[in-house]
């Protein structure tokens, strides 16, 4: 089916054709062991997050809606609810459930990729009965393509702060690529699919007005919608429906669509070969916005190092870059989503030693006097060093000053949060997070163990439905 040879001289082909060529032509055997292992860990972490999110208020509302609007549909799995839903319904809901705790993997400059890629791959993989090798290949390409696109549209700092698509930049292509690979699209059909998806208008960072009101409760519930057109584009292209086959070509200036002020298509032309951008995807040790993670690590380190009690803390000052200073200072979140984007809440949870996970958003955590008092002792201060780390070095670092009631000021600095590519999880970290969140979803230990074993041997899985059948309590 690959009617554009991937080894044709690249100078004679546009960027979109080159990109479609390596998306269609890359095979599992070409993936390095490092890529395969990282993709598998992304999959494990994403499944854990989807299970953890399945018991939230938002999940219950989405599942109830899916049941009410999907009469007669069956066969596709929603986390915690079983395989009783339509393909698009399941993918849409699962995207939200994976991200709803804000515990899922992320990469600086792009955002949450697995919530889209894995949600699409689970639905399409169930539809086709895909095997583990095909799933890993589809996910590897679904990660690499948007990360290359992010390199291609890399804006200046001025555009990044004003007009660029900063919320999950380009992740809608994750669904198109994952589904397209599982469907076996050839290169021309992949061009069509990318062209159909690429004209979606991105959601720019100008909304919601976080700097004024904090993150609204509705913020995540409709984000599952981004998976639907990606899946539809792949299915339409598989049926021969045409799309814009030159959307990423240099002369087309795709950057204009996403609010960037420059464009270089070279990263899309380069074949699927090292260096792999997907290896920069990192995991989270806390269920909150990634801009909070390193600061929470710093507070936890202080608590463990000194044995200081929460009531001995007079003030916590977080030295932050501008976006964090402006958008994450809210000390009185009234719901889970608001608390995920509250630096005071995240640092209060770390100082109180609350285990990372849904307990961060219990009624006691949100409304209890101990947490409330601590939140009001946290202040954010813009810092040029922090700005340099984010803008120039492109990493999430965190520095806090903690003043105790005896007048001593303690300083803690974390250059990279736990789980980031340069402060990586080990297997025990992944295992602990998975089994904790599987327990939240109500999976018995033996069922969770079977699921873990199948994910760790994902390349040997014969049919994805052998795995998705375990994503709800028996």
C-alpha cells in the first residue's frame, strides 16, 4: 500500500510526503530497544492514570453520558466501565480519564501526548484486534511526529508568550498517527489523514483566563473531543477520502495556523532515526500541573531532611517563571481541577505528606483547615533564574525558600522533577504508581498483576483485547 517509497530522494518531495513516508514505512524491527522500552513505560503509566481517573466525578459524568447516548453500542472499553461503548465514545472518554488527575506523562513544549495517543490506539486496537508489536510501533510514531512538528514551528519567545498554541501543542496528530498506523495506511493515505486533521483550529492559551480566576472545573471535560477528528481522519483516509497533501510543505508555512512566527520543515523530512524526541517524555510523581512538580519535590525534600512539621512553617516562597507566577497562585481552589493548577495547593500537599494521587483532592485536602492554612503561607515570586531554566534550558526546575517559625530560612533546589527524562523513574516507581491507581479503580490485586504482566510483555501480546478486558473490575 505504500505508494511513496520512503527511500526516494528527499529533495524531490515535499515535507508532508516525506513525513507520510516514514510514518507508513517504519516497522517494529527498526525500533531501537530504548525506544521500545520507553514507549512501553509510557503505555504502563497511561493505563495507570486512566484507571486512577475512572473514579472521579468527571469520569462518572462522562460514562453516564456515554451510556445515555450510546444505546446499542458495544465492544469498546472505557476505563473502569468495561467494553460497552462505541469506538468514538470510548476514545473520547478515555482521553479525559487519562488526564483528569493531571498525573499523566508530559514533555516540555508539547504537553500531554499519551492521553490522546493511547486513547486512540486502545479504541482502534480493539476495533482491529491489533497485536502488541503494532501497538508499540503506532505509539512510537504517534509520539515522534508531533514532537518533530513542534520543532518545525518553534516560535520565538515573543510569539510563544502571546500567540502560540501552548496548550497540548499538536497532540491532536497523536490520534491520527496512532490510528493510521494500526489501520495500515500507505503513504498517500497518510498524507490525506494528516491533511484532514491539520486544518483543525488549535485552542490557544488565551482561554481560559487563569490569571484572573484559576482553572475552571470544566477545563478538562471537553478535551476528549480532540481524539475524535483524529480517528475520523484516519478512517476517512483509509476509505480513500482526500485531504490536504501538502499541509506541512515549507512554502505552506503551517506555523501561521498555530500562531508561531517561524517554520522550518526539516525535522519532518528527516527519517525515523536518532535522535528520538520521544525519549524526552517524562512521568509524574504528583497529580498536578508539571510546572508545580519540581517545587513539590523541593518541599518534600525539605520535610524529609529536617523533620519540620507543617505548623512550624511560617512561609514558603516559590521562585517561578512568568507563566507560573501569573497563572498558578490561587490559594483557595474549590474543586479538583482548580487545585491541580494551584501552586499553593501542591506545596501544601507536599508539606503535609499526603500521598500523591486522588487523596490530594479529598474534601479534607481541599477544605480542611490544615491545608487551607498552609496554602495561604505560599507565595510565588517571579525569578529570572527560573525564567532562564524554562525559556533557554527548556526544563522544569524548582527552587523554594522555606521560613520556619524560629526565623531560619531554608533553601531547596530541584533541577528536574522526579520522573523527568533527566531524573527518571525506575521500575519500582512505575510499579508503585500503577498498583496504587489500579487499587483506586477497584481492580483486585491478581487482576492488576495480570494487567501489569501483559503490559510489560506488550510486544508478545497477540490481541489488544486480551489487555483491555482487564481495564475494569471483574
